[in-house]
C-alpha cells in the first residue's frame, strides 16, 4: 500500500470507533425489530409542508438561500429561536444564539473552546456517548458520577471541583439519552450553586425537554444561571435530523466570540438552505401542532413499551419510565452481560444498545438502552416479547 507509511496524529490514533454505529450495522438485518437506534419516527416528518416552503424559497429567494451565510447563523432564524427560548423560560437574545450543524457540532465547539489535553470533564454515568466522542478529540479526562432515579448524583462533586482541574460540567438534565432520567429542580440548583462557587461552566445539552408527555419539565439550568451555562438545543428530534440544524446559546462576549471563531474554522457556517427552510417552516405556524403530534405518538409508544415490559419481563429486571424523550433504560440482574447477550438477541430478531457503551470509564454491563420513537406499537409488542423470552432463557427461567 503506497500510504502504509503515513503517520497519523496521536489524536486520530487514539479515537475509537463509535460502538453504537458499529452495533447499528448488525441490527439493520431484515426482520430485526430494533430498539437500538435513536431515530425520530420518519412517517411523522412534516414533509408536505417542508416541500411547500422549500419550493417557495427556491422560487422567491434562491440567490440568498443558496449563498454563503454568516457564521453566527441566518439572522431571522436566530431571532425566532431566541423568541422560542424566551417562551420556554430561557432568557436570551438573538445575539447569543449560534446556529450549529447539529448539536453534535455544538459539543465539538464546546470541546474546542474549553478543553486541553488532560482537562477534567464532569459528567454522569451513563452519559451521552456522542458527547464523549466529540470531547475525546481534545483528549480530556473524565470524572463520572453515578446516577440514581433523579439522574447524576452529586456526592463528592464539590471535592472534584475543588481540584481546580475541571473545565466543564456536561449534563443532559432532561429525559437524558441514554436512560430517560431527569434531574429535578433542587438537584439542578445544587449543581448550579457549585458551578457558580467554583466558576465552572455547565453545558446543558437539551434535545428532549420539548418532548415532555405531560408538559412538565423542571426549570432549565440555563434559566437558573444564564451566565454560567452554555445551552445546546436542536431541531433534530423536534423536526428532522437530516437538516443538521441546531443552536448553541453562550454568554455574550468572550465565550460567544470564541465559539463563533471555533465554528468558523470548522465549517464557515451552517447550511444556508436548511436554515431558510426551518425559518419559513416555523413561520407557517405548524410547528406547535407538529410537536403535539409527535409527543402523542411517542407517549403512546412509550406506554406500550412500559406496559409490555411490566407484563412480560421476568422478576429482577427493572426499567425507567420516562415522561418524555426517546429512550428508557433497562437494568438486568448482575449475572447478565448485555454485550454478550446481543448476538443471541439478534438471532431472535430483536436489538438494543448495551448500556456499557454509555459508561466512558467502563461499567453498566447489565444495562441496556431502549428506543421507543422509531418502532411502531405492533413492533414494540412483538419485540418486547422476544426480549422477555431471551431474558427468561438467560436467567434459566
Ligand atoms: C443528548 C444528545 N446531544 C446531542 C445529540 C446530537 O444531536 P444533533 O442531531 O443535533 O447533532 C443527540 C442525538 O441523539 C443527543 O441525544
């Protein structure tokens, strides 16, 4: 091979492949009911309206919509996003909004702005794997805190912050990917108080709070302390992930300016046409109705999944029952290793993600993440029965 003597960067050599993407390849076999992905239901995409607004844009203003744009984002879209965020209780102005290529880029920008090799990142275990993958490029170390039913626990957090080595506290505080847990208001306040006391930024990664099934969500951490929190929101789960359009809200001044410069170096700006389409779509006034529709559908699917789990899962298997988002978390007796069990699951035509993938420092071997937004109700029923059978066999029942 002529390129066999190329030297790769230490960063590239250290980067592992994303376990989930590897697993998703196996689970795409025909006939397999997959609870492994994290995809929104494609049949619910508002494609007819998107087609209409796209036609309108390409008829009325193709020159602007297909042109280079500003790094900060399409100004009217930033305005509308700021308005929406204020309605949701997050105080911000359009000048603090940076439109990013998915929240995944927001995470990369956070990494570029805050992390050096060896810097500490505080997060929960389990946590969102994609954040670890984005941060890993900058080679930080992680201090992870266990989760209880209310998300990340905080025992020992102050001692860790006291080391002076922590650069960011990264959290998905509402309907977390992967476990569906939500940190309640009092624990959020505690974390914010400590962040303020030690001057550490909190990254509030929030793709799911607008997918609350009963409309209840605790106060956003960004609202509790706007100057201490970098907030990430995205249209991926609310509208369609293929747009790759999301937003980062950073305190004005140094932090915001650095985020803009880092993004500029990566991709100059987010896809202009997509930003125009989302802006025009929001102007139609259909978005709230669409959100209501997907909340209802996901809530029904969650109910079916939970009901089936209660009915068929053997004793000793427990699971979270989130009131929003796309995922729930199953914990099996410690004798079961869900990574080892996966090939047998695929043989039975059902798939999940082993929970260990969400533990940056190892652990969670007897857990799994289950998605309920993509499979329909019938598939959920059949798939949970298949899993229950598998658990019975594995537990010798
Ligand atoms: C917690 C969390 N953050 C960020 C992302 C990335 O979202 P986006 O599609 O906006 O890049 C996801 C996607 O699943 C997620 O679950």
